[in-house]
């Protein structure tokens, strides 16, 4: 029974061919919760002074929080929705975020563009997070 549940939970990321390979890999790892968030590091017994989100400080820093529920990420998704002229969207899981373009009602080429921009934006959020933590930069993702 356990193997059936594992197979049912397998998610196949729709890779975007025109974005950098590292961005696709990052999205794939984020969806599986395999990036080094503060929560993930804590689970690996790596001491953290603070486990709260590096951007908003209101929730524990998980992959799902950073990319979906953080105020910084939500502002980015609102801008992307405005740019594509679709209704504002939200997601509670990285997996849901990576499937937003499919349900956007856009034509296929624009769906692919939106999907790629979401993947690249996730990479940008992660990069800004790391710059804030490791280099002391306090800029929001662009």
C-alpha cells in the first residue's frame, strides 16, 4: 500500500525548454521540498538562529511559504497576472503554482511563456533570498 501512495504522489514537472536548465532544476527541487530552506536545514540538525522567512518574517521558511504565501512572492504573482491580463492567482503549494499557467485560459504559446516566467521568478526569489542571507543585501526580488 505504501508504494501505491508513493506512486500516486509522484509529480512530473512540465519543464520549460527556453528557460535556463538551472531554473527548471530549481523548480523541480522546490516542488519536492528539496531546497535548503531554514526549515529543511533545521530538520537536518543544522542550527539556525531563526527559522522565520527571510523576507516577511511572519512564517517558518518553507519552500511552499517562500514561493506561494510570502508577501513578496504574492506581489510578484500579482504583477505577472497583470502582465498576462489574467485574474490574480494564488497557490498554497509550489506544485499548484507550477500548474497555474495550465488553468490560465491563455492560448498555448502564452501558457508556455507564463509557465517559464513563473519558473524564472521562483529562481529570482530564491536568489534574492540567498543574497539577503549571505551577502546582507536587503533588496526585494526584481
